[in-house]
């Protein structure tokens, strides 16, 4: 369960870091599973995993990575963060109690790669909002990023403006369009999130975030799962395959399909 300090720091900063959340054996399995998809070309599919690069400089993006094998399924309700997710965005204790993963993807970022700053409290978007009211968290979307290799200076780390989920004003850097904004390195107030392989970072999507420019050789590998309330819909329209839903434990299935479609008999 989240501690009082976790809750305080999540409220204050908008993110938490869990060190050594994923053990070395699991990490090796995740990387091996990812290796099997690295040859996918743009817009190609395999086993319901889709290579769909989202922004020209971001890197290779493998959408619906949850379908890339059992090691990725184990992340759905990982004990290092699942109770935090239930409390922060699972509407725990209400009639819509429950989680839903609306997007899962892996990003492989090579030299020259980056993601411009986006989001922030000033947008006031309900889907990604930070909200704590009457003793409970009711965030719209909380992300979980697992570092699949070490992420340090020059590696194209995620950058965040701590506390910006509370901000009513846009950072002046938002005056430039997303495509013109460049990497986040020069954004005043933004900090790089350096992680060791196996560390996990939880952050509310309504915080201003993006990434630094990768200047080092090699690649940065992360998996990102976005959690929200049980009533959500997948962000980009990916449908979880019947094979995946069938083989999951009931607890995991409920997070990918909290509301089972109800059809008239013989339909
Ligand atoms: O790739 C990154 O480091 C940032 C990811 C991100 O911006 C997001 O999950 O919305």
C-alpha cells in the first residue's frame, strides 16, 4: 500500500520512483521479449503488437506491448505499484472501483532521439488530470514507466517539471508548437529522471513532461503502461486479443477488460 509519505510526495511532485521494482531475471525476460519485435518495420504488426512511431524523433514505438509475452503480462498488476495505481486512479471505494490500462508501449530511443514537452496542469484535461479531493485521489491517468536499461545523463531520460500538475499557467516554452519545441533539456524547472534498469517511475499524466535529447550512442529502452479508471477506453483503439484475455489471471483480465461486453444471446 502507498505510505503516507508516498501520498505526500505524489501530491507535491506528481511522481514517485520505485527503485529495483523489477528484478534482474524479469528484466532479462522483458528485454528478450522486446528483442523479438525489434525487427518490425514502421506500421508492421506481430501478435497484436504494432510498430507505430508517434513523433519523428521519439524512437521506435511498439504499441500494445502488453501482447508481447508473459513477462509483459506480469507488469499489469506488479506488486511494486499496483496498489498505488488502485489508490491514485482506480476510484477505490467508489461504485466505479477498478483500473483499466488504456495504453501500453515500449520506446527504443536511439542517438538524436527526444520527445518534446507536453501536458501540464494548465491544460485541465479530465482524462489526464491530477485530483485529490475529500480524502481521496481521483487522478484521470497515471503512467508507469519501467527502465529496461540504465538511463543516465545523455541517455534521453524522461524529464518532468515537478509540481506542474498543480499549475494553472502554461510554462512559457509552450509558446512554441509541439513540433518546434525540441528536447526538454533547456526548459527551466525541468529535471531529468535518471533510473537504473529495473527502476519504475509512476507519474500523473497531467504533469508537464517529455524527454532530454539522447546524445549517447546505443539506445534507451522503456515500457510505459497508462492506468486509469475502470470506465476508460483504449487511447488509440487497440483491442486486447481474445487469446490474451483468455490466458490472463482473472485479476489481470479485470484490468484489461473491467467491463465485459454484454450481448443478447444468439447475437
Ligand atoms: O519517453 C519519455 O521519456 C517520455 C514519455 C512520455 O512523454 C509519456 O509517457 O507521455
